[in-house]
C-alpha cells in the first residue's frame, strides 16, 4: 500500500494516522470505533491521541448518550484551517485528491 502524503513527510505514527482519518472525514462526526477501524489502531490508542487535540480545540468531541463519542475537526480553529490547507496542497503535490 502506498504511503499517504502525510506519512511520506512525517512517517507513520498514531498521531499522523488519526489526524489523516479526521482530514479524510472532514465535516463529519465519526465514532471513536470508526476511527479505530479505519486506522487499524486500538480504541485506547485513538482516545490517547485525541485527548491533546481536544484540549487544544483542534478536535471537537460530541457525546451521543453516555458511552458513544464522536469527533470532528474544529473547522473554526485557525490551526485546523492551516492543517487542512497544508493537507490539500500536499495531496496536490503528490497527485492525490
């Protein structure tokens, strides 16, 4: 499997993998289990990676009931806007959408 543009530059890490999952699903709230399934990471690894992103207002968490957690990028955050632009520009350089 080809490496994604982010992996080509930053390597394969849990942080990169989770961030790319959120970027691919931009504008949608996705379940923690969905991120885990898409990335191949454990639920606990995904939760660990998401915590600092939530604390820094990069990711928004929305709870559905007591146990279901969903997440999306905070598109109002200036850092997120820069990350999205960087990701799109990087994809264009590597010939990806």
